[in-house]
C-alpha cells in the first residue's frame, strides 16, 4: 500500500480460493509498525476504512514505537504475542561466533513457537476479524513473523491454496524499507557484530519459516483445520468468515 512511512503494508485479498471464489480486496490488510506514518499521511490511512487494528507487538515494542492514539488509529486492539525464542535471536547478535545460518535456525524456532504456543492470542485475533464490518488490519513490528503466520491462517480459513499462501508470505522480501529501517538500529546496538547476511535474515522471511510453523500445526493440532478449530473457527464460524470475505 502506497502510504508514506508504512512498513511492509499490503492488502492480502484478491486471491482465488480452491473453489473458484475470490478473497475480497480492501478488507484484509497487514503491515509493520504504524508509528512511522507522518501526520500528513493519516488521511491516506483513513481512506482504507479500517474498523479494527490488531497490534501483536510486545508491550515494550508498543511503548517504544507507539501507534498514534487519534483517528483513524484509535481502533487498535492490543494482542501481545511474545515468543520467548525471539529473545534468543536478539541475544545471538551479542555473540561474534554466531553465523547467519544459526540465525536462520533461530528464526525458524520463532515461527514454530508462534504456531505452537499462542493459540489464545490468535483466537482473539479471529474474534476481532469476525466482529468487524469493514477493514481489518493485523500488524507487529516488521509485519512478517507474528503477522505473517496470522495472515496465513486467515487465508487458509478462506480456502486459498497453500502454494499461494506461501507466495503471499514471501512478499515480505520485497519490502526493502524493512532493511533500511533495521540496519541503523542494529548497527547502533550491536556494532560490527552484525553482518549483512544476518541483517537480511532478520529483515526478511524464508519459506522454511512458514513450513516449520505448519509442521507444528500438524503435530499439535492434527491439521490446519484442527488449528483453526482451536482458535475458534469451527464450521459455523468458517461459513460466516467466508460469507463476509469471499465473492
């Protein structure tokens, strides 16, 4: 979405489902932090007609980069997701001996944990999605891990094919502004302990991250449908979701 100051902001509608329907555009949005959007661009955001913003950031993240508390942002709902493995990822940058390959493994574990241990948070997210009559936005700091998994589960619930869901997930890697934002922050905090390959790993996503999350889903819930039931999307809720978001 061409909104000044936005991070990894996109409409994730428009995809065809396995039964030939289309996910509505202008209803489902995902992004990173909203704090960089300047006041003169708030009108552009307002035109999206978003009725609820699900903020998945940890408390410390939200406090460090607060979302504006004025219209059109004052429909934000805090649903903090705090994977403990993400602290291991941050700690790895303190270690000169860790390579970007090891950081890929850290990122893979982060997505595994998101899928395995945060069903209550995603249940709340789906409740908000079912209760909103206009646009729905989910976001975290970069809009790629917690947000990426949530968007993937929404698309699964709507019947979008898995290969398309993976393609949508990987679109984060076209959001070059993430690297531009993260590079000076990481260099200030970690100095020469951050190599370019590790920065790219941290600012982007890989198919193996989402595949790892799906492995956890199948291992602990039996299937994606089993996971969706665990977060409140039974057959009746799924029919309601599809009636709202498919054409």
